[in-house]
């Protein structure tokens, strides 16, 4: 039965049911089903080190070494670094972002995360590293889905141009770290 053609019946003023064949499925009347307001962009970074050197830096703990302003409030991890089922919380507009690593495959240089900013967006982030001689490419996809009014505004502002600028800044920071061992703008830091 198609989503749009489903027949819903109201019963008792607080429940609804859907008849599917000979089955009746109950749902609460407060449930709202809507089409997603989503924006997805992919960018390919060219990084100046092989995947084996880059992949460990794609971690909530190790990212503090190279990304300006990155400092999670909390990291929940059995190993102390990125791993499957690692959870971390970061400051975000307008409050906190909750991140969850759903796939972490160092042998394939692939990581996938979910980022939830309550009442704003649900985001899926995928990073795939690919060898390129003594360097690598990083194909990075962010897919933001609005889950509120503030999310609608965010998704509208998440343009291809804004994403490209964000990715270029990230690429510059990471390449600077890979070349110098220090954060961009912090060459004299201890």
C-alpha cells in the first residue's frame, strides 16, 4: 500500500489505525509523517598523506590536534579514540550536538557517523579515504535533514557553495597538520 494512498481511520479520538490486508496496525493520533527537508553534498579533498596516516585523525579525540576550535565536551569510547559505537558531544548552535559513530572500518579507511542537534537537524556524515600515490583523497558527504524550524533554516543555508568553503577550510587545516605537525595558525604553539 502506497504512503499517499493509505487509508487511515480515526477511532476513539486519540488513536488511529491502518488496515493492511487482514491486519490492523494502531498508531497514536499525535504521529506526524512528513517528507524530508534534506540537503546532501559531497566534496573530494586531496590530502598530502596516505590513508593509513590520515584515518586515525578522523577521530573526536585526535581532531583536537589539527582542527581549530574543535573540543568535544564528552567522548564515550572503550578504546579512548574513534571506534564503532563511540558517542561524543560537542558544542553547536543553538546548543549541543550528539554524535554516534555507526561504522568505523580502518581496514577500508571508512567512517560513518550520525550527528543530532535536537530540534534542528539529523545529519549523516560519511568519509571514505582512497589512496593516491603517497597521498589520498577523502570523499566526504554530509546529509542534513531538518527536524524543526531552525533545521529548515539550516538546510536552506547548507548550499553547495557554503559546503565547498567548509570543506576547503577543513582540507587546509588537515593538510597543514600533516605537513607541520601543528594546527594552522599555531605554528609556534608548544
